[in-house]
C-alpha cells in the first residue's frame, strides 16, 4: 500500500513517484516539496500538481530533471505526463 496515495492521483504524480523511487528517494509531501524548492520549482505547487491535474502549474521542470539526473527518455516521460496528463508510451502515432 502506498503511504501517500494522493501523490499518485495523476499520471504526472505516478510518473514522478516512480522516478523518485527508482533513485531510492522517498515519495512524501515533505521530500517532494523540499526537492521542488531545491530545484527551482514551487514545492507546494509540485505536490498539488501530483495530486490534481487541474491545479496551477508548478513551473519549468528543467531544474527538477537535473536534480534527479534524468535521462532524455525519462525527461520526455515526465514532460509528457506533466503537459498532457498521459503516459508517452500510451500514445500510438499514425503510420
């Protein structure tokens, strides 16, 4: 069972949580907020965006991606989830 299911209430929240966990980082409101602040993103907005896709954007994710050391593929996955609230791998492109 997830300790903070509200942080996975959106596709963005699910993607970011999985990236954090893959790096051994906790997925808690405090840890996410602190990481956001350290990477130039509004921590409260980042937490809120993980919980609700209809809230105000947290800002640019470049600093967050750098702080986590995301690969190009991971950056695309995170940006796609943030922008479109869909998983990039779920999109079928026309032939």
